[in-house]
C-alpha cells in the first residue's frame, strides 16, 4: 500500500494548456491548466516568475474530492 501522505511534488512544468507534476514516487500527473485559473490566466513570464506552492498528494486529492 502507498502512503499518499508522504508523496510530494518534486517538479512542475507548464506546457500550453497542461500542468505536469512529477511526484516523489516517480509518477507524473498531467492535469488541465484550467483547473488552476490563476495559472491559466497568467502570461508565460508570470507563470515562470512566481514560485508554485506544492501540496502533498493527499492534500491535492482532498481538494479534488478524490
């Protein structure tokens, strides 16, 4: 069984309309950038200029009610 409370985002990449998150357990999640309206509406320079706040995978799942 995977302890999802220990999984963290280790790298984030934004391409076109997709947000890619590499997880500490080796998996990569790709989600529509539209799920994060601030990032979706931001210009490319704004996206790369601001550090992203990373959530644990458990927090991410809870926010999505998964």
